[in-house]
């Protein structure tokens, strides 16, 4: 997959997640895709398969009063693509503004594995506690 194709895949995934397009996200994942979410809070862990990944993403939106994402950059390799983004959230009286790195490993034209890593893990864990 070329660098331009990697960017296109990353943008398609970003747009599908941002729009809540369940079918769009599902089409971009391999059947055995895994999402690894960093941290020690209730949103941390490994989520195996498209259904588990979609449920995980939905749970974030359901648990927060407000939750917005802002894409900063896309970095491309031969088999991996990284998205640098910021999260802005509100949950009860708690506020969150944190940077994240989302690293995706691709297989063909689909996403096989995802690692989401907070740049301030402590703040993210506190927000979700």
C-alpha cells in the first residue's frame, strides 16, 4: 500500500469514527482486528474483532457528556500509519484536553490493529474514573 493509500485509509477511518458511521468503520477493519487502548482506567484494554471495537467506541460517546476530537497530523510508514490528535471531553464536572497517538497496522486496504496511546495517560485515567 502506498503512502497516499495509507493517508486515504487513515482519513476514511477518522471520518467514519467522527461521523459515527458504524458501517464505514466496520468496512475498514479486518475480521480479526484488535484495538489496544492504553491506561489503567475503565476504558483501557484490548478489544478483539469489529463488534468489540465498535462497542468500545460507542461506550466512549455514551459515557461522556461531550467528547470531541481534533486531528493534527497523519504520519505514514509502509505498514503503519499514525494519527496525532487531541481530545476534548466533559464528563460531569471533569474536563479533559489531551493529546493522543493512534497507531494503525494495515493489511492490504484494511486496518488490522490499532494502538491508542494518550500523551497524558494520568489525565485520561482520571477523566474516566
